[in-house]
């Protein structure tokens, strides 16, 4: 019986050894790469409409929403300094400011500046901002798959981790979260004071369960 136990123990050790990953590939897995990009949109100015061409407002709204969810840094609003129709340009600039304000973009987050329109008639307003994009590292695109059936030493494949990197790049909401930590909201000092007062008075600090809250399972349907 002792001999049989020793044989089984030796077999278990041998199997465990088969799953040991060599150090030459362990931990060197590719990760999703993050790159900095600039989103840009030209807002066409219409002399007939006296400002921004309204056909673009839907796209402009989506552009602003993307800034609110993924934009970093200021929202840059550039206007022509030598347009042939300065009156329409000024009206379009006012429209853009008003629209950004209605979308919750504070003036402090907007950076304005001129660009040389070189006398271009009805030169557009240019809006832009910085954001981050995630993608698969270049090493994954350059690697070739090896014949897994011929793997005799149980090493991790060179492309091991590329699938996870692609999934991470596709699922991440704001790729900047892969670069650094996000900002946290300030703590609620008032709520903390209420909890401390209750604790000092020997009262419950947890939420009070109401009469309409119950853990009883309904028997309406058998």
C-alpha cells in the first residue's frame, strides 16, 4: 500500500512539473497599447444661414459628447482671422460658444485662438481636442502562429496574450484609464459627520429598513 502511494505521489509531482512555465516567456505578455490622438471637426460657415450650417449640428453634438466622455485637456475652438465674411464668422463663433455652454462645457475648458484663413471665403471654424485610443501592440501583428501540435516543452506561445490585449482595447471605455488612475470625487464631509454623531450617541450608523422592505419570498405564484 505504501509503495502504491509513493508511485501516485511521484506521478502527481511529474504532472505538476509539466505545467511549469519556463522563465524565458513567463510574464512577457503583450498588453493593449495606448496612443494619444487628436479629434478634429471643421464646422462649415453658411452665409445663407447666418452662421454654422445647421446640417452639421447633429454631428457636432456627437463630437461634443465624445469630448465629454473621452476628451482630455481643453476643447479647442479655432476661428479664421482673415475671412472674407467676418460678420458670418462672428455669428458662427457665438453659436458655437452658446451650444458648448448648453452642453455643459464651461468656458474655462474652452481654448480659443485664430488661424490664418488666407482670405478663404466662409472659412470654417475648427474644433478639436485630445483623446486616447487603445489598440493591439505591433508585436502581435508581426508574429506568426507556431504549430501548437509540435510544442514539446509546454512553453507559452509567442502570441500568448494578444487575444487578451485585443479584448482589453475593444472593451475599455476611456483608454486613458490604462495610462494612469482616474480622478476621484471629494469625500462627503457632511455625511461623515452625520455618521460620526450617530456613532458617538450609540445609535445605528447603517441604513434603516423601511416597512415596505422585506426578505420574505412571495407565495403569489406556486
